[in-house]
C-alpha cells in the first residue's frame, strides 16, 4: 500500500511539473513535439559552418540509401525551418534529398548585427549550399523565402535547376497592413496577425499568447530590420522576372490575405513559361495547412519530363 501511494505521489508530482512546464514554456514544448515528430520521420537536425556563421538546418534523405534529387527549401519572414514540418517528411520519400536551413537571424541560426536584406539572405543561402556540398539544386521558397529563391535563380541560374515559390513576396503590391503586423505587442495584434495568415486562425489560450508576445519582443528587431530592407524597394524583382531562365512553379493559396492571389498571378505573368497552381480554401500558410495538395503539385512539377511550361491549375485542399 505504501509503495502504491509513493508511486501515485511521484506520478502526481510529474504531472504537476509537466503542467507547469507547459504553462510557462508552451512554445518550447510545442517545438519539442515538432522536432520529435520530424526525428521519428527520419529528418535530421544539423549545424554547418557557412560564411562564418553556424547555421542550423534540417536534412532528410530518401529511404533505402538512394541519393535523391537535391531540394533546398527557404522559409519566410519571422519563420524557421520547422515551418516546413509537413512537407519535409512527405518530399523525402518521393525521392528528394531535402535541405531546410534556418536563415540568418531566424530559428537556431545566429543573429548577427546586419540589415537582414534579401541580398544578405541570398548570400547566406549560397554559402549554405557551398557548405553542405550542393553545386546546384531544385529550390523552393515561401513568402520572403520565395523572394530570396527568385533572386538566387536570377543572379546565379547555375545554382538552380527548377524553382518553386509559395505565396511569395518579391514584387510590388499595395499592402493592406503595416510593418507592425509582424511584431505584435498585444493580444489584438496576435489575433490580427494570425487572422491575416490563415482563413482558419488558431484560438490561443492566454498563456500561449503571452509566450508569443515574449518571443516577438525578443526577436522582433530582426523582423523589423528585414521589413525595413524589403520595403525600401532595393531588391524588388518586378523588372527582372522576365529574365528568369529556370522552369518555375508559382503555388498560391486562393485565400491568401497577406499577399493576395493577384500578386501570384502577376509573378506568373512576368516569368516566361511559368506554371501557376492555386490551392482552394488555403491562405498564406498553404505549405503548412494544405500540405497534401502543395506536396503533390510540387512533386508533379519537379518530376515532369520535359519540364512543365505555362498553364494554370486549381488544386483542392482535401
């Protein structure tokens, strides 16, 4: 009886301790769950010295030891490699050797005192490719990452085989938001951010909202510098996309309220021979929230022989 009571007491203590950890560090707990899920799917968390910085990245190879087609995934503003969590484990079994780095200033990569421009991140991506031994690869970029990927393909087409951009920035469009959207300072700001990112925004309990606000307070300076550089117009690609030499897929959530579908259609028009896939019912977070059709469209495009040229397709978010 005494032994049973002791066991029960230990269980209760562990339960309370776990509850306290979740309450005070909910984002850390969520991160551990994501990383465990990726690890169980065979996705490795690694670091590499690139351009003088210790950059973090995820890597996943096809099963059975096959080399696979190199595929580099570049995340967006305020994001990190974990945001590809739904796509990396789905793409590797399709024959792709996937690399997903944390850009400078984001995730588990360092935060140097730089301006975080598109040009600086492009250089970081090039240095990452060199560090992991990628002489060329298919490249996918999401939001700000799409801007970086398109600039890379324009400046260094020898590094890029095929290009996929998801709900991408990179050309001028009249925004319906200010830069403060991405660094919220109160509960209303959190609600506004996630409402514009997704047609089905999550409802966070208060302790999670507070943790998000602490995170933005700590890392918001990087986002603000990125935004200041992007809105300067220095790296806009409006008058360069006609020179794109790589086969390009433009993938867009039909309900993207952050970067509207009209912008995706304009990118499609500007890039000769590009293909446009529109994912019904999805917003700016299509690669995360609608990963099945996004993965299928991506694989179809990257595997097509000869490469797809032109046309539009509507994908169902099933």
